[in-house]
């Protein structure tokens, strides 16, 4: 169903946000409509204590600027509070299992948790043994909060999603995986353009293709042609060692003005940030009038507030 025909009900059946594999188009639309409402309220200085007195545990074992800021300020704006638990603060860094951590957190009246870590299995373990909703704030495999907020940004920019082409260039990483799932489920055409050795994982591509139009190519012209959104991410994700070999393999996939010109006239440039200017994208593109990266960054606040509200406000 096209998003414009959907009437939001302000609830979703999902208990957690682990990876979007099991999210339906309507679950995603619920998040997008609430994001729109919360952004509007924010713009007009309207208070909305939808998570009054709720406590969000924030377990972050890798760095973050946007995701952390969006969850911390977001939960405050919703009337709740957060407890930030970095790797050094947690006994997990000394070998305590996620199983035991989940059972302990369950005894302290936590209303929800966001976790940013490397292993997807840690996020799933926390959800399995905890008694609270778990939100994936990025793993090596997926970044569902980013993809939801990006799809919102695309909807807000163009007024619809159905048939819009998103062309992603570069490393077939966590960002690409989640964009394929979210884009395919919301009726977009998603094209990932990478060298074969850095293409997204086949099982995720196969899964995403069950829901919609997903193309994988190493032809940059084919990918850019008629694209409405040109998207890229860093060549080296957190925890990955820089190698000359990967840098050379990905260099031809840099988003530059040639790629932007091959896209639609009104195409936008997106990047989840942080960016390495001059590596995966040229300065001329990231600073061009096509670039909507800071709108995109702001929308993480609104989208993450929507995710928290729909998952935590179920009592
Ligand atoms: N896009 C994003 O998740 O940014 P941070 O790593 O700064 O949170
Ligand atoms: N792919 C990047 C995204 C950062 C928001 C990383 O995992 O480091």
C-alpha cells in the first residue's frame, strides 16, 4: 500500500527494533507518520510528554555523535530520562555475558534499551533475555534507526516514496543492508553499486528482493541513471582496519559531480554521516545545493523519538 493511502493508528505490533527484517510496510508507515507529527510539534515548540518518567538504558560500545544525541535529547523531550552506559562503564567489557546483563537490567525497571555494538547477536541476545523493548542503534550488520529516519527524509523531500529510486554507492555495509530492507518495503527502487568484493551480503539482498525492487550492480552510470537519491557511506566502518586494497577497490565508487549529473535534475545527496570528505564523496557534492545531509541528521531525532514512543509506550 502506498504511504499516502495509509491511515496511521499510532501503534505497532513489534516489540523490538532489531533489524527491520520482520517489519511490515505498515509498521514503517506508523513510524514515519509519528516522526512527521513529532517533528511538527518540535518546530512549533509544542511539548509532548509521551514517555513521561520512562527510563532508557543506552548501551554504547562504539562511538556516536548523532545517534546518542538523538536518543538522549529525544527521551528528555518525551518526558523521560536516559542512563548512558559506555563500554568502560559496563562489566560486559570484562566478559560479563549479554544474557546476564539483560537479566540484571530487567530487575531495575528499565522501560527500554538502545544498544550500539559490533555483533548483531548481542542485540538479539539482549532482546531475548530482557523484559523491555530493545532498539538496535547500529551493529556491523544493520542500522535500522538510520534507515527509518532516511526514508522519512526522502518522503518529506519528495512527498511520496513509491517508485523513487535510491542509488547507494560504495561499501555494501550495515547502512546499505538496512536501506535495502526499508526501501524495498516502502515501494522504492533500491540500487546498490559496489565492486563485487564489497557488495552487500547475499542473504540480505535475497530477503530484500522478496519485498521489492532491489538491484545490485558495479556500473556507476547504470546506478546513477534516473536516481532521485544518491547515497553513500564511509569506505571503512567502525572497527574495520583501513587497507590500501579496499580503498583502491572503492575509489571508483566515490560520489562526485559526474554521478550527481547522471541522476535526476532534482536528485538529492544523502550520507548518514560522519563523512570522510574527499574519500567516499567530493566536497563539491557534499556541500552542493543537492545535499540534504543536515536535514537528514536532524531527522534522526524525530524518527528515534517515534521509534521509542511506539515501542515503549505500550503499558
Ligand atoms: N549516522 C550516525 O549514526 O551517526 P553517529 O555514528 O554519530 O551516531
Ligand atoms: N557504516 C558506518 C555507519 C556509521 C553511522 C559505520 O558502521 O561505522
